[in-house]
C-alpha cells in the first residue's frame, strides 16, 4: 500500500502516473489499486488517468479484474472496452472456462445481462461456432 500512496503523491505533483515499481505485483493490478484509492479520495483526474491506462492494457489475463472494477466503480468506458474485448470470439473461447470469469458472471447477474446484450449487438457468433468445431 505504500507504493499506492507514493503513486498518488506523484500524481498530485506531476499530473501523471509514476513508473510502477513493485515487481511482485502486475502493473495492471497496481493501477487497479490506485484507481480504488483515487475513488476513495475523490481524485477524479487520477481516476481518469488510471481508467485510460486500464483500457489500453486489457488482455485475457486482465479483463476479468478490470471488468469487476468497472462494474464496482461504475466506469462505463472501461466496461465497454472490456465487453468489446471479451466478446471477440477468440477471447471468449479463452475466458469462458476460467473460474474467475464464471464466478464474476454468476455473482453479478446484471453484469451478465449487460454482457449478453453487448455480445448480441457486437459479436458475430457464426465465427465462434466455426472455431469451436475446429477445436473439437
């Protein structure tokens, strides 16, 4: 947590994110923690910078935690980016079997409903069916 406090101070004085230096914690996780702290202290500028950083770094490894954060803190842009990423058939194939993904969707029924609506509007599921048939 001292790293998060230092990062907040850095932002206050420089209006930019510092180089995140905790080698034991992934950078995206550090930025998510920083976002939560910024939200606690109503630092809207820092929240915006963190959200932009998270949107630039969505991956199969980070989308679940970023989506959970977006839902918890009402970050609509981050949520849309996560949904767009997760709706890509090649990503959905990797995400669907993950326990964290299943638990998030089960514990947040409204999020699951939003995801379904987003997927229906933005995803061509015919390619997903074809890729699934090739895997089997």
